[in-house]
């Protein structure tokens, strides 16, 4: 079983050249028999991957007793060579592996096939460095148990959202013409890319479950099974977004009440059938009582009641339910400043802590609003110590340039995962989420470059690497991605991509919504500037700019009280106008335009300065990329150049609209006399 190149599709970070170092060696693979493991198990995948690499690059797969340079072995395999015996650990873990280089031999040892697969890709990632100097034995284990990508893909093309909601990379890789694709070779190639980063779960349909997609749970389950078969060889379990009202929609019942015995029995029977069809099925993803989706509120029940019903149906089979905490009033009266969308998830879920089953995972967006370029970390993550939590990120760039702009999100996610709610030395967000997991909305579609913008592949790669090891340096992750994606690339390629991408998140922040205020985007599609676009709508995403100032008062003293949802010390830091970090000031406080920031600049001058700087930096990215003409593939060069042209145009539009808006509101001119319209 190998994955041949998919014609016309970019290989991303697994081009054939990336396998040269490992594939040019003598490799010994020791596993149980394929009959014991199953022909499609990850151990069989490792064997096939090694054979393919060696055939391509001149190495060989050797038999026991023959000389070898690399050994990949399960600890339970017969006749482990001395090098593998020397690195045996008592508890490597279900997905872990030991990597060492001893006496001129590189060793990967794992307890289970999934760990062996991850160990193989670690050797590929290291390249020649895996066969250089001696390496002491080091055990690698994922920090987070579940590392999942959620696809917001629709079977039917939605009249507003299209086939992929918030998709900026073409159509779905799973669905086409109202059904699962007949040729799923690209799904297997996708699974391979994900496994190389450490991802182990995928939800294959939109959390907004429409009529057709609801049937994936029952009469169209065979299509899910076909997709699961392509993901399974790479250790990835399939999950399904389900409609909470499925007993009515699919089962003909007159209720979906989670405490109704007939409803519970329907879910138990239906779930048992799912596992009969897909024995390694991962579980359900649910968006309930949110933005019009049905949920337990209709029956006077709460989120714990709803989640526990599904958890009970999944428990006998080892499955989990991811219950999203994205619940808020989306029909808010903009005149009412006491209703604060940022408060909503905490208000709904914190009182339920301790009531969720062990296999019910509350999935919390990293910020309290909606994947903005800059948000404080959601206080829900700190408020539910008795509940398994998963932290949700957004790889698809809905609010960060929609894969038309270079915006490497690794540094943002690193900040999120390393945030310590209770102060220095205390647990991080990643620690809190260890038992639940890290999830993200995927940015993949059927575009030849997977992510539309070739450089947006780095975000997909970084998600998997940070889900495995949240303490990795995002600049080092980017360097890995560059080295794999552009093998043999010159120092000019590497240096230029770092120049463009290392600070691209901050560049995007500079020319869009300032100081953490958020949104200011075109309603509906969310691309491009519209400062007042959501200001008088029901969505609760306001900035409250007037002639005197801007920002949302979320203090306990005079505002919505949101700051009180945080534990100390952050509850006090955010409450204090003097201590609140500049980058979040307008999220927590309404201030005059000439309020002086900690940086020494006034708010309005900061807005002018950053928007001019951000647009200049975007133009600088384009100039930098132009240096690579002739140094990278011509088609890839042209695609990136076209996207950079659009980024420069859009950054200038952001600069001009935002600066003009605040000049007209405040009446305060730019101190440097630059042109503002």
C-alpha cells in the first residue's frame, strides 16, 4: 500500500525528495505479521512507505540478520537487534516512539503501529540529520491526546456558503456532485500529509448540519465508511458532525428531548450501527442551540443533558462527543450595551462544570468571540476544571486574509497554547486541554495547492506540529516546513520565506482592526474592510466608536463585567486601564482617541501609524517574493505573486478606510501629515 502522487496536485511537505535521506539507507522494519495487524494498519503503512522510499532513492529493505542503518521496530517484535534493545522504555505510550542514534545506527522503537508511523515521519523530517552524530534515546509523545481537524464541508452546495463553509481553497476533497467522490486517492494523500504532522482525527462534514448531510449518520453511512477506509492506514479516525434533532429528522420521532427514553434508545441503536459499519469510528461533533441549530434548550434541558445523552450512546464503543461551546445570542439588540457576546460561552457552560460525562468533550474557541486576529484567551478554558476541554483554532483564514493574504498563524497559536491563566509557573492552555485535545477548522480544499495560497500550507503544518508539541518554536516549525516543501532550496529561498512569514500575523494585525477591537469586516463573507459593517446588526460584534472614543467597556466597574470571568491575576490586569496590554485595550475598554498607550503613542496615532506600516510591510512581502523568480517552481511562483498583488491592494484599502474613518470620527490629524482621505 503506497500513495502515488495525485496528478496535478502539489505534494506539499511530502515531495519525493524529502525521503532521500531515509530512502537511501538500509532499513530494517520489525513488526508483527500483517495478518495480525491487518493489511491496512499503520504498521503496514510504515512498511509500504519504507519500501517506496528505498525503491526511489536506492536504499534497501533488509531482512533480520543483514546489516542496516535504520531500524523501525515495535517493542513486541521478535529478535530485536541490540541497538533497539538498548533504547527500550517501560512506557512509550500508545502513539509515542523512542528515537536514538547509537553506534552508527538510527533506531525508532514504538509500542504500537501508530507510534512507529510517527517515528518514521520524524526521521523523514530530520533528513540527513537523523544519520549524523550520535543521539541519546529520547521518547516522543503527543502532548494532546486528540489532534483533530474539522471540515466544514457540505455534500450539497449551499446557496450562500458554497460547498465548503469558510472554504478558500476550492471544493471539498470528500464530496462532489451530491455524493462521496468516486476516486478518494486524494483523501489518502491528505491523510498522509496529516499523519506526517501528528494529526489523528478528522471530522468530515460541516458543524452546520444541513438536510442532506444529516443522512450520513444513517442511510448514507457507507460513504463515511469509504472515507474512513482511506484515513485508517495513516492512523486517523473519522468523526461525524450530527444534527441534534436527528431522531426527528431521520428517525420519525416527535421529539429530540435528551431525557426522553425513546430518544436515548434511538441514539443508542443508531450509534451501535455506526460502529458495526466503522469499528474505529471516533465519535460525534455537535453544534447545538447556536446560530439557529437545534439543541436541548427546546426541551428545557441544558448542554450537559444534551452532551451526556450522546456520550452515553458512544461510551460502549469507546467514542467521544465534541460539544461546541460556541453558544451566544445572535439576535442581540445593538442598542443594549448590557448584552455582551464575549460573556456568553462562560455564562452558559461554567455553571455546568463537573456534570459532563468523561467522554463528553466541551470544545471551546480559543477566544471569546470568533477567531479574530487578536482576542484574549477564552475564560471558559480556565473555568471548567471538572470537564474535559478541547481548544478550537481556525486554520482556515476566515478573519486573517482568507488565504489570499500571507498570515502565518503559528506564532498566534503558540501564544494561545502557552498562556497561563493563573500566572507564571502555572498550567498553560495546552496543559488544560491535554485530556480533551486541540481541534481546528481545516483550510483544505480541492485546489491544486491544497490551501489555495501555497504559503497557507504552513498553517496546516503548524497546527499538527503544535498539537503534538505545543512548546515548539513556531519559527522552527516554519523552518521545518520550508525545508520539506522546498527541498534543495537555496539559502535565498529559506531566508526570503522567513522574511515574509515570520512576522506576517503581526503585519496583518497592523493593517486591519486595531488594538483587539476585532471585526470591522464586510458582513457575510468577512473579507476586506467595513468599519461599521457589523455595528448596528444583531451579531454582537461592536466597537462603539463615536466622536469621543472607541472600544468596548467590559470592566466590572462600569461595563459588562466580562473581566470578572477571568481568574487572578488576569481579572485585575484586564480591569485596569493602566495595566491592560495595548494589543487588547479596545477589547476591554472604551477610551478617548488621545488616550496614551503603554507604547507612548495615543490611540488614534497608533491607528494611523500601524495601518501605514502594515500596508508598507505587505508591499515589502511582494518585493521579497519577486527575488525568488527562477528559484522556485514557476507555477507556484505565479500563484503566490497573484495572491501578493491582492494582499497589497487589500492592505491599502484597509489602511485608507480605517484611517479615514477615525480621522473623521476623532478630528485628530496624523502627526506626520500623511495622506488620509
